[in-house]
C-alpha cells in the first residue's frame, strides 16, 4: 500500500447551466493505486475545500456501478477507457504515475450541464413516463407462475433491463442519440409476455418522446455499445426500428 | 411512558385481513382532493407513490438524486423473500413469519411481521406482472434460492441485481402515474424539515439542490421513505447520499426514534484497504449458498490459500453451526468472522478478513454454472480487489449495511406525529434486532404497495384536516429555522473538513457501537461524540454559497445531523443491558459466546424522544408480546 502515484487533472469547470465552462488543471498527489477514480476526486476536493476553493461538483451515489449517477467522460471516453464499467468502478491502478487525466461531463443537447461534471438527465425519466412500463395496477396481478416465460426470454429481458440509465450511450454518440437506452427498455418489455399488450403503443410513444427531447438519430456506429457499462448490444436498436416500422405501417 | 402499537385484536393470522375490512375508506372522487407528499423514491417510496397515484390521490414525490430510478434500493443484490412454497419444501406464511421473528431475535412487533409474510406472495405476483425479469427454470416457472436464517428456498432473484429490477418495476409503475398526471416527481430535492400545523404533519421544507432555494410543500400527509442511517459509521455499504437527515429532523419535531442502535453488519463485504476509501462494497449473501467460509487453523499462517490443505483449514461456521452452516444469519456470521480475526487467524494484508471459497462449488457445479449464478458478483469483486475469485478465494469482512432502527411507527406505519407515515428502512418495525437476508426488499414493497395505501386512507377518512397554505406562519417559521441553520454552518469557516469529521465520527461508532459493545466503550463513545460535535460546531469548514449547487454544504448538513443522532445511538446501546441480534453487549453472552437476551427486562422497543440540544432524550417503551411465535433462545447449531 505504500506505493502512491501523482496525476495531473484537467477538469471541466462550469459555474452553472448558463455560464461558459473551461478546463482547469489540478494536481492529485499521493494517490493509492487501489483508490477508485471518484475517491481520488474526493481527495482532490478535500484539498480544494481546505484552500477555500470551490470543490469540483460531480454526481455519485452507490459507487458500485449500479445506480447510474456518475457521468464523467474520462480521457475522452464516457466512464473511461476500461470496458464495461461506470466511472465509479474505475481504479487509479489503471493510470500510470504522472499521467494527465482529462475529466469532462457527459455532453449532449438533451443533457444540459448544471455545474462542472453534473448534467441534467431528466429527459430519460420523461421517456420512461411515455410508456416505458406495463399498465398493471397494484393488486390486480395474476398468480406469478400462471404464465410461464421461457428461460431464454427471461434472460434476454433481464440483460436489456440491466440498463442503469446513466446516459453514457448518449455521450458517446456523435448524434447524441438515446437509441440504446430506449431500445433496451423496449427489448426488456418485448421479450416478456407481460409487455405484449402495449408493445406497439409503447414504441411509438417512447420514440416520439426521445425525438421531442432533442436526442439525435442513431448514427449506426455502435459507439454506444462500446461504452455501455452493462454491455447492452445494439441489437436492441434493431428491434426498436423493426417494431417502430410495424407501428408506422399500421397507420398507413 | 409506554407506547401503544395499535395492533388490532383477533388471532394473528386474521388480524390484517379483518382490520382491512373494517378500516375507513376515502371515496374515489374525493381522493384527488388529498395532497400526499412522499419523500424518497426507493422501493418503499416509489411503490407507495405509484399505488396512491393509481388510487387517485394527488402525489408529490421527492428524491435527493437526479432521478428516482437511482435510489439505493437499486444496489440490493441477492433477492426478495416470499412464502410461495413453489419448491414444495415446507414453506408457508407462518414459517416466513416465524423465521423473521426469530431472525430478529424477538425484538420486532409480531403482528407487523405476520402481515409482511402474508403480503409477500402478492409482491411477487405484482412484480412479475410489471415485467420484473426474475430468474426462471427451464420450464418457464420462477426459480428460488436459499438465504441466511432459513431452511427453505424462498428467495426470488434476478441474478445479483434483484434490487435494481424491483426498483425499476416500482419506478416504472410510478412513471406510469406521472404519465397519468397523478404523481409529480421532484428530483434533486432534499427534505430539511417537517412542518407541523396544529400538531399534524402537513408539509416539508426541501432544498432545491440545483439552485439552493428552500421550497415549501404542503399536503395532507407526509410519507417518509428515506432509507437508513448506516453512513453514521462513515464506511458502510450504503450509497454516498444515504443519510439520517429527514428522519432525524422529524425526530427533532417530536417523532420518536426507535431502536437506533440496531445496525446490521453484513458479513460478506470486500475488506477495507485504506483511508482514502469512501465506502465498502457488499457481496451478496447469496454467495454463502455455495461459498465456504474459512480461515487457517493456526494463527500466523501466511501461506497462500491454495497451499493450505483442508486439514489445516477451519471452516468455522460449518464447524460451529452444523445445521445452518455457512447460512447462519448475518449477525452470527459477522461476529464469528470478527472473533477469528481477533484470534489472529484473519487473512489478507490487514489480517481483518476471512476467505469465502468457491473451489468446491466450481468442482461440483462447473465453472459455467457458478458463473451463471454469481457472474456479476465475481466480476465486481475482481474490479475492486484485482483478484480473480474463480482462481483465488474471495476475502471478505463484515461492514455496516442496514439499519433496523428507525422512526417509531404503529401498526398503521404512522409515527407518533399524526399524519407522518414512515415506510421501508426508515421505520423500525419488522426486523427487530437483526434483519434476515432478502427481507428488506420485501418490507419496502410491502409497506408501499400493500400496507400504507390502506392505512393512509383510514387516517385521512378519520381526521379533520383543515386547509393549509405554503405561505402560512408555520411554513414560514420552519423555513426560517432551516435557513438559519444553513447560514450558521457556512459561517463557521474552521479548519477541518466535513469529510475529516465524518471519518472521525465513523471510527468512534465502529469501534464502540459496532459488532461488539460494552459499557465502558459506550460511555467513552458518548463523551467522544459530544466532544466531536462541539468541535464540529466550532471548527468545521464548509465553503460556497447557500443559493447554489453546493455538495459540500449538502454533506455538511448531513454530517451535522449524524453528530446529533449518534448520541442517541450510543444511549440506546447503553440502555439495552442484554445482547440480541446485532446488539452484542460483551457483558451479556452465553457460555459459548452467543447472544444472551433478557426477555424479562428488555422485551421492548426503545423509542427515544428528543428533548432539545444537549439534553437527555426521554425513553418510551413499547412492550413486545409474542403470542404466535414462542420466544426461545435463538439457535442455529
């Protein structure tokens, strides 16, 4: 544990949504390689507070890769260059001593920066409110084992439902498309018998909301899949497109 | 003074059904006239908001996070219990009830626990209908697994992400009501005070965490679902934003805080490695289904684990508890891990860890089967520790995980403050002195989906509530208190940061109010937390402005509340001169080192009334009676 490392940080600082931001350099000294990336930022912030400087604002909660709060672009890649993790699961052992590390917020028109590394992702909640659910009131459910679900379908639904709503897919896409996020929810529902009744209504409404929020069209470059901490595949976007087309064909 | 839990009469297995049939209702056309404030959107808060919205109430739900989908329920890994008996292994509502009461070491309210077991089956039905992708067998039916403290297989799961899947189910149900216009979500809002009007809970003061503005919300009832206070220990498995502020501020307004010293230490966490750490990571208890816990037989054995032959390993849980083996309840597993480390037999660089070994499971089931069951947990362990658990045994150590204590509530989940309901981990009622695995998700959803919608209607229908206005005197005065508190904290401008104070407080609490407690240590802790609180008030450095996004201020306010709250935890641990569940007083143990309860003197819920800064709190007791579950010495041997 005695070995520690020093880093130079270039961090995006922006006072609020209306302000112009810029990169500011900080030293992170004496950092254990076993510290996580966000623990390193905690230490930097504690030093800033002691010096009377405004600490770097960033979102973080569970620190184990499941809540989807953290939203940093590290060295140009959402959640950093290690595959299949969130920013909070990034460890300083992955950065060599003396490295310069660039930290920015997720950037997208639909994710305005609120302060420093903190962005507003409430557009995702509004997309879910536009049909990302099964309409079943509390107390009206049938017995759970009445409707068997093939194991493979349940597993596929789970894998899509593992989306943590972090928004890295949007941040990685040159069009700032939310297709992976929306596709994952549609896939989750479409693989289960419970999701069938509202299947086509759901895709029409969620896609419309996605467009209304200012997310772009899918770029077909699969950058989203590459940064997704839960490794959700772009095949979910193909299903979204197929189901959307079917919905559209029904209307003509 | 003794407290009355308002438990209805009749035999235990029909109390809830017959009470439901007799509680008052609110006419569907009248429900939209009621404004209900839900604070917190984890399993309890989201399920309550969804259900009340469906019923037609006008619901405002606040979350401290940027989205309700991120609440800390999401991190629960292992599963959710339900008495479905799909495995035909002898499970029943009674057995789930009995296991939970026994697991809680007879310090929970029996009638609440029975109700929990009854509605457990409805929860699974509801979640499946919502599209929660539970694990299934090849026949397409639901799979289950076993958890600690039970000899049946009643835990439903979605790999190691059950909390996430259940929360997304509840979140989506709530968002459906947002769509329908009955629920309004306010994200990035932190409740900082409760507003009482004529003695009733009628609103809250919340801080908008983006602008820093204080906002007033008025309603006919306040439902708190703000989780637990494990972060009083600084290092815990809780998320960074989990805090005691909402419940503690209600306690300061007169709500009693029950059993505050009951904090669960989870046996299977990744051990601490250094001072920079912000949190500890839990590995699901489900791992104990197939992982075997051991340490070397002799102290000072520093060979690598694969060099230690079976004959020189001590599988101490299997040895001491042959019937439950590695699946003993959490408190028992944690205490035993601590004691083998205290004997110098701990492993890893710090000596504060034990092995959780999958060698035999991999041999028996094969790599792929083990990966299917626990793959994401193994990956998580590898990310953090840089070691591959398929090759090397995991190293684990107990860490604070869940708090059984919380605001006192009656059978209706209402606190002693009329109109203030408390749900999920934030209340005290169902887990006694130790929570069994896979019971927290069950309780959060039971409270929100199936209990509070009935009991809230009963309260509203039977209470004359006048109109309240957000610009009324009570709201103005309460907001003034909050704004002065914030100004005072920013004014101190001392030398030590909030993080430094929090770490120090956590150390005192972990050392003396943790896995083992004794009078001398607790008395020392009482003095230490008072001293630390005074130092905090004079020497803390919180910078920035009140009217801005200011995370340093958010944490400063929360740690200030921990500084006050920790004192009643210590007092509660001092008062309880017995050992039960998580509360292990070293003075009170059986000859073989297990908890020695004192049912004659301590079969009560300790509900503490705050009486003012620096003043001793008043203890109120709710006597616990056990009619259906015979009280006996807990044994897992």
